[in-house]
C-alpha cells in the first residue's frame, strides 16, 4: 500500500522549532475538523516517564489517543543524534519498526505529521544508500512523505536552508515549502525582512510563512493559533487531505 497523506517536518538545525511548528500545525488542522496522526520516530534527551516532551506536545496538540510505542518508537536519554544514542545504548534503530508504526498511525487518521530530529542529514540508522548512514532523507523516501522545512528567521538562515533544500533535491525528496520560525523584532536584524524572498529565490520553493517568537508559557493552544495566523493552513489542509481522483485514499 502506498503511504498515507502527510508530511515529514524537518529543520535546518536543532532548536529551530520543529516541535512548535508540528504541534501548532496539528492543532490548527485538528481545529479544522481534520483527524491528524502525529509521530516522532526517535526522541533523544528524555529521562523518565512514557512520554518524552516533544512527543507529548504532539499528541496533546493533535488530541491523539495513539500509544507512545507507536508515536515515539525510539526514546533515548542522551541529547545526541538518534544513531549515536542507539549505539551508546547498544541498540539498533530498525527502520521497519518506524515504518510499521507510521503505517498504523496513518490507518487511524486522515493524515500524519512526522517530526524529525535535528536536521535532514542527521543519522537515524546504520544502513543508508551506498555506504552512508540512514538519515531523515532516507526516512522521508521510505515513508513516501514530502518535507516541510523549518528554518530560522534570522541572519545565517540562508546557507542552512539552501543546503537543506539542495540535499533534499539531490536525494529526490519533494519539499512542500519552508517555514521561517522565531522572528524576534526586538533584534532589529537587517537580514530578516529579505530572508523569506531570498529563501524562495535561492531554494526555488515557497516560504509558507514567518512565525514570530512567542514570550512566556507556550502551550499547544497558542502554538495552534500562532501557526494558523502565520501559515496558509487551508493550502496545507488541501495538500494533506484532498484527493484529486475523487476517491478515498
């Protein structure tokens, strides 16, 4: 069976706000009456309890009742790349286990949002194409999911974003667009106003929106509202759940 409708949300780096965008999009779609499945195949930097922080934010945002073993099949304590954490723990990340979990989530929902860890080239498993390690580009191909790329809004984003898009292109992973996250107007960054148009020009992909940095406590409700205001949620909704053939997926 072909993979369901969905997106793999990757970032140009760690800490760019993938969880924020994924959870916010999940809540925004959920509020539109769409049944959204969520998943974070591997989460690192988690000490105790069944739900690590990112996966918890995703299921809360999506109002998902899926169990942790499907939503977040691999959890590791050290805050390092999943492959590194797995090696330290003497474990192997099995791609088929991730694919199976994703297909099971997909079967329960209209679409699925899968959040990566770090960036697109971050190693996840041992055996990629040729002699490379298996990374999130490999996973996107394996799950047949296009990418949504989360990038910084500020100075330094052009190179990171271009390289991510170029790598995606080289690997044959389609990209639906880029979201620039964390715009802080108090920084008076002279690069910020031109960054969206330059990302589009350099990367030849649409920038779907720019998300302002939020102060204070940010719950999934606020994430949802913020993402709805910044992004064209209708466009993404059509991308994720409409069926051009008129049949059901």
